């Protein structure tokens, strides 16, 4: 069983993008968020879209995500 996080968790919404894949778009969203947000606990993909280029191929993959992170100092505040 996964370890249960105790504390206050905040959820933010982000859109990540990649010219290569939806998976890479999620990784980019989390990696970019981690530069300014600490204690990221998880990510939920809400939706995905892609831009179509002039050649008819997919040119940009985008994902709408919710990223959850633990608020510092809140550890152990929930019972």
C-alpha cells in the first residue's frame, strides 16, 4: 500500500506541451512546476489536445493537468 501523506495538499492546474508526445508534455509540466513548487506529490491528467500542422500531422501535444503538492509546515496537521 502507498504511504499516506498527512498534511495540507494544494492542487494547481497547468497545461504542459511537447512537440513529441503527450507523455513528454506531462513530464514537461511537472518538471517546470518543480522549479517553483516543492513537495509535488502527484499529477492527474484532466485532458489532452494537439495542434495540427500545415502538413496534417500533429505538431504540438498539450495536456491539462492537476498537480498536487504538500504545503510546507503542514505535515502531521491532519489526523
